[in-house]
C-alpha cells in the first residue's frame, strides 16, 4: 500500500488512452481541485472533451521523450496503472503514486467509489465526493430524447463484446416496443456496422468525442458492453445497462455514477475458461430485454 505524499501543492495526473479510465481519474482531479490543490491533467481523451470540464487545467497526452521535463514542475505525479501509459514512472519523477492497488483490491466498491475513498483516506483530502466534474454544455437538455436507447456494441477487446446478431435482435425488439434504438461506434469501426441499416436501424454518425457526449446527454438510455462509453453515459446521469463477462470485473469496473444495472453473462459457468469463452452465448435477447425493463423500473423509482 503506497503512502500518501503530503503536503500536496501541485499534482500531475497522467491518464491512459482509455476513455473509462480517464473519466474515473477525473474524480481524483476534481477532488484535488476542491481542496485547493493545483492539478494538471494529461490525457488525450479528456483533452478532446475539455469543454466539458470547465476550469480544469487539461493538456494533451505526454510524449515519452518529453515526459520527465514536463513533470519536473510538479511535486507529485499520479497514474492509475503501473504499466500504462508509462512503465516505471518512478524513474522519471521522485514522487509518484500508482493506483494499481485500487484496481486489484478485494472490494465490492466500484472504481469510482474506490478512487473517492483513496482521495479521503490516502491523500487526506477533506472535501471529497464521487463526481468527476463533467459539466453539460449550454443549450443541451438532459434526456430530452426519452425514447432514444443508445446501443454501444463494441469494447476495448472483442472478448468483452456480446454477439452482434443479438445486439441487432435487441434493437429490433426495442423498436417494436416503441423505443428509438440507435447504435454508436467509433469512426474507425463504422464500416463493420453499416449492415445494421438493412434492418432499418440507425447507426449514428456523431464525429468527435465531445459531440458524442452531447448526443448521449440528450438520450434516454444506454445499453452496451463493458466500455468507456458506458462510463461516459453514467457520468452524464444516463441510466445504463452494462453487459459484463465476469462478476469480479463488473464489481470493479461497472459504471459508478448514475442509475445502472449490470448483467453478468457467465454467472452460471463454472470455470474461468468457460466464462471467458461462452459468456456472450449465455445472454439471450430476452434476458437483456428483461434487464432493461428492470432498469426502467429502477429509474422510475429513483
């Protein structure tokens, strides 16, 4: 367990290239700032969304050949993972806090909750909460497209992805129930998903990440795999249904801000190999549809 570095006056927060990790680490950035600590965030994803984090000092991702020079002006450097974006960060700066112990902790708390607790218990910050500071842009209306269900069928790795054919079946079922299902994928993934238009389904073409955020903010619901877009929807207080391979992964990495439901595909599979290989086949369209109904009921009672 690393020791807290006191006193904190100027902190560099180094984010990975993952959207979910970046949004989670913004909880640390916000809590530092709430307590009067000067903090600079280095990360491409958040730099692409800088208008959503007003008042925060945000810079593009650090380059390896300039990293040590850039970090020299800070008294403390914080990074979530031990191996990304930089390995052996301690060689580049004398005061580094790596939060890998939070990722592997035997805890029922989500990462958003663990990071909040870290701010209180290890950084000794007085004012802490779970919010990451994301602030809607003027002119947007929260969940005004109440029937729009955002479907995000991709993830960082293919083993995290539910079957494409079942996402399509789910979308058709939602449409038949009066909802407006719309798929969203990264620009480089669009070519693999244009075939859904043959079913009369919509593949949203949204452009940069800050525009995706605005579209999400005005949507009614989110359904997707374990992914950064799910964290983005949750941080925008959009009710989320997240499909996970394994219970342990879901416990740690589930979206931790807004109202949400998690569905575990491998709940009844006995071994790790079977869980990873067959979880996506264990989730039927009806099973996911029923979980969405539970999310709707939960939201109605919230």
